[in-house]
C-alpha cells in the first residue's frame, strides 16, 4: 500500500473523527435536555468518548509506524525530495491533529462544565420538588384538618373563599381588580346530606350569592389571611376528607339554583381558574406561602367568636343577612354545618323519614302541622334511635323555618329511662320549646329556650297514687306542681313531705272542693311557717286553689256550683303571706246553713275579691262579711248576691260592705219570690238605693246590674219595676216570668229608648223564661230594642 493511500485512509479516519465529534456534541446537547436521568446517560457518553479517544491514539501509532516504514524504504535520492514534502505535509497534518486535540480538550472542559451545571440544576430541581411536595402535603393536611373539624354550634358558615372583584362587566365578561376582593361562601354538602331522592351533586360548591365586598381589607387579611390561603389551595387542588369532597378547580362552579342572569356569578363561573390563581398570588405576596414554619393556629384555632366577628368585615345590604343562601344543619353525628337550600331540602326528606319510622315503630304520632311529636319509649335501642333522628331533624333549619315541632311528648315507664335521653334532648335541640314527660301517674312539662331549662311543671292526678320514685322526682325537679284532684286527709302527710323537701318548688296549684279549701290553705301556710321558724328556707311563692268539679258527688253536681278560688302569695325569707279569694256559691235550692262559706268568711273574709252567692246567702253570712270587712277592709271588686232572704238589718250590713268596697267595679243583684209583696218593695228600694253609686261605677266602663225575676208578676208590678231601673248602667236583664208579655217588652223598649244617657250599655236581655216567642209583634220590638241598645244580645226569641 502506497503512502498516498495511507494518507487518504488517514484523512477518511479524521473525517470520521470529526463526524464522531459532531455526533458527540449532539449527544451532549441531548444530555443537557434530559433531566430525569442525567447521571447514567452522561457516564455512558463519557465512556464512548474515551473509547474514541483511544481509537485516535491507535491511529496515530499506526501513522508513526508508516512514517518509519517510509523512511526505511526511501533510501534512494530521487525519493528524498518527495519524502521531505510528505514529511512537511505530515507536519502540517500533525499540527492539525494537535489543534484538533486542543479543541477536543477545550470541548471536554466545556462539556464537563455543562455536566457540573446540569448536576447542580438537577439537585436544585430535586430540592424544589421535595419542598413543593412537602408544601402540597402540608396544605392537604391542613385542608383535611379544616374539613374534619367539627362544631356543635356555628354562628355563620366556616368555609369561604375570596376572589378578585369584577369590573366593567358586560354579559358576564369583564376585568378582575387586583386590589379589591369579594368573599364567597361554600356549601358544606357531603355524605352527611345524602338522601334517597338527592338530585344535586354532593361536592362542596359556591352558593348562588354574588359575594360580599370587604370592609377594611388590610385588617381582614391580617386576621384571616392564612386561613383563606388554605381555602384557596383547597379549591385549586381539590380535597376529600371526612365525608366532604372538594372537586378540582375546573369543576368548581355555582350550584344549579344560581341565577344565570347575574353577571357577577357568570363572570366568576367563566374565569374561576384565573381568579383563584390571582388570589393565591396576591395572598402569597402579602402573607407568605404555606410551609412547615407557618402559624398552624391561623386555621386550627379559628374560633366561633372569630367567625362571628367575620361579619363585621362584610358589606351587607339593608334587609340582607350574611349567608342568606345557606342554612344551618346538624349532621347525624351532631356536628353543625351550613348547606344550600337545595341540599337542605334533600337532607330534610331523609331525616324526616327516619324520624317518622321510629315514631311509627313506637306507636307514637307525629304532626308537623300541629307542631308536636308523641312517642312511647319502650326500649333503650328505640330511645337511642329516636334521639339520633330528633337531633338530625331539629338541626336542619333555616332562618324563620324550624323543621322540628316545638313540642315533644315522651311516654316513659320509669324515671331512669329519661335521664340521659331527656337531658341530651334539652341540651342539643335548640328549637324545642316544650318537652312533656308522661309517666302515667304524673306528667312533667319542661319549658326550654335555646337549650336551657326555663321552668318545669309537674301534674299529678292524685297524691295517693304516687310511688316513692315519683315523689322523689317531684322533690328534685319541678318549679311548679299541680294536683288535679282534691287531696284528702290521708294525703296531707305526703303533701307536707313534698313542701318540706322541694327546694325548687315556687308555685303550687291544687284543685280543691270548697269544703277542703280552708284545710289545704292552713296546711300549706303552717308547713311553710314551721320550716322557716326552724331555720330552713322555702322557695314557695304562690299557692293557687282551683275549683275541683271532678271529685264532686252526683248530688253536688246537680244542685250546686260551689267554687273557692284562692291565691296565697308568700314573701321571700319570711312567713308573711297574703291571699286573694274568689268565691262562687250558687245553690239551686235555698240553703239555710253553709258552713264552708261561713268558715271561710270568718277566717279569710278580708281576702275576698270576687263574691258570688245566691240562694245560700243569709242573714248570718251577711253579718259575718260585714264584720270581716269592718276589721280589715274590703278588697271586693265583684259582688253578686241576692237580697231576697235578707232582713233590713242584714241589708244594712251589705250596704256597709258595699261602701267599704272602694274597688268595686261590678255589682249584680238577684231577686226571688217576687210574688210576695215585701220582695217587690225590696226590689224597688234596692234599685233606688244603689242608683247613684252604680252610675259612678258605670263611668269606669264595667258596671253590671243583673236582675233575675221568677214566678208570676202582675203587669202593674212589672211596670213599676221596669220604670225603676236605671238603664244608664244596666248591662243584663233576665225577666224570668211567664207573665212578662209583649206589653211589658214594649214598655221596656220605650224606657230604654228614652234613656237620658245614650249610648245604653245594655248587652244582654234573656227572654228564655217568657212566652214571647210566639207573639207576632215581638220581631218589631226586638228591632227597636237593638236600635236603642246597639250592643245588646236578645235570647229566647
């Protein structure tokens, strides 16, 4: 092989080396672009470069051998010159090779520098990715902490975001302001609001409200900025925790209830991604990013008070409330959340059906219209299920719309079954106004306001049927006790025991027959006085005696209306007391001796405020009443009695009673046996005697004169009686006589029409004891009567 060919081959090899160098440069560039596995690929390329360098060295060695061979072969003179040229040419080639090697060395140095720079950037990228991963994990952790945190009470919604305020809006298109923001509340729907007929998505979403402008935003961001940044990360990246699902950013949009015509909401919906990112950039620049050194208390310790104070930073329109589009709801676990109206309706269907199932199973009744629930507590399991259902229904409410009735009635077998359940119901059910506990032998009504017991009222049919547990319960709980039937003498010991050991008892109501009234009053007063005298205390402030018609025997129901209503008031810390009594003794037959009434007037006549006594009123009672009011004055405001069987002396006693009754506003007189001459004279005398006084009382607007007339009365007597009546004060007239004819009615109408003090106060004319209903002229007379006394009611025609 000639030197020319060898040089040509060498040149080709050099070209290959240049090509390899070019490829190597491209590979280096590729290495710089590949950042995921830079170390391994770079090592491989370095090895290939070293191999090629060794190849170049081998070629150089071969070239040196060729030169040696050429020197040995060219001994002739004619080849010397040629050899010199070849040598020079080789020198030039050597120089090129040296330049190439220098270039290669420089390239290697640059490559090494790039490799080092790439390694440094890779390490920085790894560190940045590690920090980003840690920050994302921290954000997710804090988001989950917010979502899983539970509240028993929450004044306003806790989930909200802020977005830049839109400007220059036209058809939902506009610009976002980088320094002004609006606050938007989120619906906390989730697995806890899922019902069988749920149509809406159960993912957290914006409400349909167009947002609230901020007042004093600098202070607002200083106080709530870190919490808001957590919320912004939550809606950007999404989250899932504690039954809540926050969708990815692009799926975050107002619920289907939102009005598409509201331009601001439309703008938010179309630009949610950009608006969220702008808010995050603003917050990170203002308060920093979320990292391990951030103040965790910024969201973990956001108290209900701070949430309540949040309202002061929002611009709320007149008549508009904060979070009008959300309703407060209690979940199955008793946690408070705020959800939109649609989700609230779906959840209501679910919990109401659960409640109705429990009530039906117990044999109870539920009436949403009447506002009450009745249920029989027959097992612990049923009690637990009922309580859970009640908590959910009662917690599902919106402003002005309480879904759970205000009254709850529980029928229980014993006191132990109510302790935990009733206590929990009272504490947790803020909507409940009244809780009725029915034990059969007694019932307790608990009045509640905002979860606090205001008062407790116990009702007992009879004291003698109470068990030991019942009595102990009464001593511990109620502030008011009502006994529905007259306590007998055998019940007195139990009543005393209750009075002595009931520190919270303030009001005592007892239905009582008149014949037992004095005994009960004396018993209560003496027991309280003895307790205080012995160094104890009594919370009892009032004793109310009510009429007991259930305990009357059949004869008493048919022959009398015997009622004593008395209210005894007690002073705090002393044995002093006061009594106000209303007495009604309306016997249908004449009673000569009424020991009950006589004893009451003798003991407590000074306390009487209303006194109604008909046929049992006699000389002895009139004298007693005069004596009682003479010593201690008269409190009588209503006096209804019959002078029929009173002597002149007794009538004088009643005259003194009436004069002492400075507060008398109602005087009613009844007359019987008017067929007797002396009774007619008595009627006319009494009408004249009280005429002036009744006129004065009429001016107070409440005077009543009632005239009851029975048995046959001649027409001339009727004429005298009618003309003696002062119609300027009369309010009721009862002519109970078959001799009362159309002629008497005409005279009555004429007298009323001619009254000098219109309008006539007459309210009632009772003609049912006459025979006027078949008279032809009666309708015309009744018409005239109604014209003369516009407020009158006519009975019996």
